[in-house]
C-alpha cells in the first residue's frame, strides 16, 4: 500500500500531511509511531471507568494527533466526542460517538499494517 493509498483508505488528508512532513518516509515514520501512542487506549479505559475528565483529555489529545497526521475522519469523530463530553457529563449518545471513534481508529490501525 502506498502512503497515498493509506490516506484514501482511512479518509485522511495526504496533501496537507505531505506539506507538513515533506516526505512519504517521514509520514510513514510518524504514522507508525502513532500506532504505539497510548491516547486511544486511555480514552477507552477512561470511558469504561466513567472518568469523563480523563476521557475528555484523551479525546482532545487524540483529535490533536489526528490533525497533525491528517487523519481527517478520525479527527472529525474524535472532535464530536470531545465536544460531547466537554462539560464533564456522560450523555445518552456519548458511547455511540465513542463507537464511531473506535471504528475509525481500528481502521487506521489495520491500514498501518499495510504500509511498507
């Protein structure tokens, strides 16, 4: 899978990312590092424990990571979740929003395995 194919698969923004990181090799390096990042597991754990304050911080951090790496689809879903829990309250649709984040995140993790 090429880097451009990766971004097409995950609903990402290759053009913005290449402008920032300059080479496909650098993109691959940081994309693979993002697979080791603990932000998503922290989000999942915090929500499972009902710790909305930590979940908010994790969702907000995840949104930032996505913005930096051009993960547009995941950034959008993480942003929606961030705004949903910004006030520190678990709402009826919070876990539905998290499921979208989870789906988007897992798609990226699978696509990363296909990178050189």
